[in-house]
C-alpha cells in the first residue's frame, strides 16, 4: 500500500464517489484511480466501497474504519511536511487563511500587514467563502486557519477558539427618521424594508431569531454577503441596512450614512478561529493568531490543540 492509494480513496469520498471527478482533481486517469483502490482493497482483504457494476455506491462499514485510519495517516504526512518546512525555513512559507468576506475586508487587513512586517518572506493566501466553506477548507487542509462567526464550532474535527465579539448596527441615510430616534425597537425595524446579509452569513441567524421571538416578520428587501453591497443599496433607497459594526468603523461611507448600535436588540456575536484537530502549526501561524486577538497566545492555542480541557474558552 502507498500514499497514492490513500489519496485516491480520500478524493473519491470527497467527490461523492465519482471516480471521474476524483481523477480530474488529482490530474490522473480514472482507470488508474479505480485500479489503485481495488489493489488496496485486495491487500487489506476488505471492500472499502460497495459497487454496482463499476460504479461506487457507498462506503462499507469496514471502509469507514479504513477511511479514519487514512485520515490520520495523511494528516501526519501533512504534519511531517510542515515540520520540514518549519525547520528548513523558519521565517518563510505561505500562510493560507479561510474566511468570510466581512472578516477579509474589515478585520484581517491590519493583522495581515503586521504579520508581513514581522515575516516579510511569508506569503499570505486568502480563501473566501461561506462559514461552512471556511470549515471545509480547514478540514481539507486548503487553509491552516479559519476565521468566521457561524458554523466553525459545529465541526468536531476542528479546534475552535473565541477571537472577538461584535454587534450589528443599523445603517441608514442621514435624513431617515430613525437616524434621530432615541430608542429603536424591533417594531421600528419590522416596519421598514431591510437590506441585510444572506441567512448563512455574518450573524443573520441572530437577526431572524430576534424577530421570530417577538412574532414579527421583517420585510427583507435584499440579501447579500457583502457589507459594501448592503451599504450601496441603502444609499439607493431600497431600505435600511443591518450590517456588522466592523463595516462602519472605517469612516468609508462618505459621511452620507448614519449608524445606530443594535446590540440591545440582537445581542453579541462571537467570531472564532479554527484549526484542524491534530495539525502541526508553524511559528508564523501562531503569531498571526496572536495578532488577531489579544485573547489568543501560542501557549493557549497549543493547549487547545493538545486537547487539554476547555480552558481556552471565554
């Protein structure tokens, strides 16, 4: 047995048992992938996949155990590579970060710039997606660190740690009546057309839950994943906007928009960082996490990665 066979089995599962797609992603031939998997099954003496003709139909019960072992082996192979990179080039390499648009646009620029000052030979690769996509990119080792508000804590194979708290704010034209109202209520918001985030992004679940608890139905005029897009449509008069407070900190709204805190209505959101359980983290990955939040330091992250209790929670 060899690592190529393990990669083929892993990729077949990732591609929903489609060997043609698995072969394409691995830049090899479909017959070669099929043959390698069959040879591994023969060597192990068990069927990893149940088949209908030549097509893979499902992972067998022994196949589930084989997959877990392959996952451990491939994780340690990745760790060996990173250890080699760490000690052959202490201050160079690539830091791959998976995150959402809001984090990439409003939170990461300063820590990324600081990291580059400390490690000028480290290249940074940003991968943007939904919170679930962020989790998958860390699990699939496309990224070493993930940053998002939703979903990360739902994956048992991720170590997640609190990074910082944030709240939503109301964004509206300066002349809007709510810009001058002393106390804004959910009823006030429900009476207006609302421009805000897509349901899977940037704390939208808290917004929906708050309205539902009061038995109110918000008038969602437009949903987007990008805070800048939301602000653009507020300027065009489509409605009032609800965005993350980070999106209004920079003063980049040309002075034509007002913002009002909505924490009392929707509560606080917790952004988290995530690492793949059992992964080897290079020095500059620890340093980047420390730059993200003063709540994080190398010792705290190392304890979390080793599974020593839950003292890394807030």
